[in-house]
C-alpha cells in the first residue's frame, strides 16, 4: 500500500510471514462451525424453562477429543509441586476435592483414596475439580504447550524446563503472556542459529511475537454454545467438504436431534460389523439402582465413570459428550438466555480487564508467574458504542435496557459465580444426556459427576486450514467475435 517492500533490509526490514492458520494443540480436534438450534430438543420434563430453543451460529474452533483424565491433571499437580517447592497454598488451590465421593449412606471410601491417583483410573475423567480449578488448568496447559514449542525451535534453552521444575517458582517459570509483553522477564532465552526471524538490522531475532504465528492459541473452557454445538456433531448430516469441496451439504440441518450419537433421522448408527442398535452408546444410569446392568450381561459396563475414550464418538470424533461426567463450560448461568442471547458466538461471562502496571510502568507477575491484570473502569469505557461497563456478566439482567429485575444472588440461588454444567453423567437419567439440557453450580464447588474438557479458538476459514475464507470466482476472458 506504500510502495515499500517487505522483508527488505534496505527498506526497514518489516517482516511479514506467509499466511498461517492456528493448528490444533495437543489433544484437540477441529470442529467446523455453523448454525444450529441451541436449547431443548425434547420435552422439558424438569419444567425449568431454561433452555428455550433459538438459532445461533458458532465459528469454527478446536475442542478436546476426550475429557481431561486423572493422569493429565496429575501432570499439572506434579509440575506445581516441583516448580513451587510444594507451596501449600498453591497446592491447596489446585488439588481436587476427593471427598466428593463420600455419601452418608454409601461406602465409597476406596474412591476417596484411590480414584485420582491409582493407575487403574489413569484414563478416567478427573472429578472433584471446581470451575476455578478447571480454568487454571487451561491456563497452565497453554503455557506448557508454548514453552515446549519455543524449546524445540531453539528460542528457549533445552534445560529451561529442568531448571523451572527444580523450584524455579514464579520468576523462573514460563508464562505466554509474560513472554509476549516482556520477554526479558523469562530467563534462559536462547538465540537459535537457524531462524527466518530478523530485526531491523537484519540480525536473527531471539524472541517470538504474535505476528510470527509460532505460538499456539490459548487453551480455555469452551463456551456453552460451543460445547452444545460440538456435542451434536451435525457434520454427520452433510457430505464432508474436506474430502470433496465440490459436494456441499446444501444447508441440511437437524433441528430435532436429541442425543450426540444421532447420525440420521432415526438416530441409529451402523458399523461394518453390524448394527449398534441395542448397545449402550453412553455411560448413564438406566434407572434407579441400575448403574451397569446385570452380572453376565452389563449394559454400559461402568458402575461409575469409564475411560475417557470409551463408547462411540460423535461425528466430530468427540468422546462422551453424553454421559460419563457432566462438564464445566465458561458461561455464567442465567435461565432466560433465549431472550438475551447474541445470535453469533453467544457467551455470558465477560468481565473486561487490562494488564496491570506498577507506578514505574512495569508489568508484574503474580504468585503463579502469570501477568497481573486489573479491571477496566467504567469511566474508561463510558463513551464507547459497543460496551459501557467493565463487568457485563449481568448485562440485560435487571438494568434499564431490559426492563426486568430478577434479584439474582439476593432472592435466588443464582448469582454471578454460578457456572453452567453441560451433558449428563454416570449418575444421571437419560433426559440429561441431551446436549440441550443445562444445570449450574457455584464456581468454587465440585462433584463426583462433573469434569471438564478444554477448547481453543481457531482463526481462519470456516472449513479449516487449506481452504479460503469467503467466496472466490475465477476470471474468464470474454470471447472475441
């Protein structure tokens, strides 16, 4: 646009990478976005009226193929214990509540002691984790993935992780946001001998920026809309355009699919070896007192939870989106989302913050080595046209625009710390297996029926890497007469 060429040392050496799209981080699969009917697909037998159907659109994203397992969460605990020298406060905040297995009239003490740590349960979903703990795990996972990327590419020294896990503490640990804002705060940086990255003097650049497209997108909890969309796996309703781009689904969509494994209008699936009809396709409670069936002929073969890769995946390749454990999502709970939901990428739970800087204008790190953040004041944003408040968790929830007042947190059990739970569990009846159902729990509480999986934002064409965004039509010369 200016006539100045890029990547020219005589013209400022402004480096521009070739177009790159985010790749799925470890454990994630690609979910192609689209429109769907969010909410109830079956009779509202609970009478909650909290999942009234409405049509929304979800952009493409990545999500975990399976629920986070005990062994994955123990890796997190292992890292915290070694990096922070067993700091009791840090470990206390991260440890799952194993007492969730206790019952007044039930003998579950073995699960209290063994479920999290015994090898038999390595790949069973972690439970007893609060929403806050799941959120912190996702932040840690992002940092560990990006740290490994930088080590492999030579931007961090090979022994960085070894020093980090020998009591490096907050100052000696890696954090993605810290690295991007102030790389000097991350010790043990390295200068790779082979790199395409150059500074203004055409010398090898020793640090990576967002523009380089090297670092992975952050892990996070999925939004409720993302989770529900991924659970239905509506890709199975249309031809797969990744295999044959010329075959389009012509906007076929399933409005009344009730469970996650439905692939055709009657909900049955067939395999090459025969029909799945009659088999349990999820881990749930068939009826009061029936958690696994009769000896010699078990139904779901799992009296409590089951391994995270058990049962049949849906059309997106996701396991246990119905049953096994219910899952935390990012959203704050409100019952009447149908009246206030955005129709694109709906989410309730925004609280806008900014990087905290001290009196000297420097960023600071907290006790976990993460960048400290501060709330944006309402005064700073009062003249904006898209939002005027820093905390919009209760937007259209009793203010002058909505004309309604519900008294959340005052006259009801629902408040700004109530988080949405999706999907049925091993201890739930079939009604809760439908992705459209929703419940809630306080973000600092836990249960033996609740686990979680992570998601990651994708930036690129809806159909995925290798495709173009938008519609492109070839040029054709007019024929001469």
